[in-house]
C-alpha cells in the first residue's frame, strides 16, 4: 500500500519575489482512502483500523 501526503500551498507574488505559504495537510492511500498519522512513519487506515508502517 502507498500512503500519499497532500499539502495545500498558496503562492503569492510580493515586492521581494514569489512566496510560498504552506497550509493544511492530509494523508490518503493511493486509492484515495483516508489514513491518519500515528507518528513517525506509522499510519492507520480510518475505515478498517489497519496499521501501516514505512518499509
């Protein structure tokens, strides 16, 4: 299974150049099923409770 982390980033042009403002994050499986982070490299599939660890 592949966990993908998405993060909203807003980009604005300012007088000193382009700036990036990181925003909200969410994680999901490659299939789109939501997961929640349990810590460093560990996620739980919301619907099933299955725990995934980084290989």
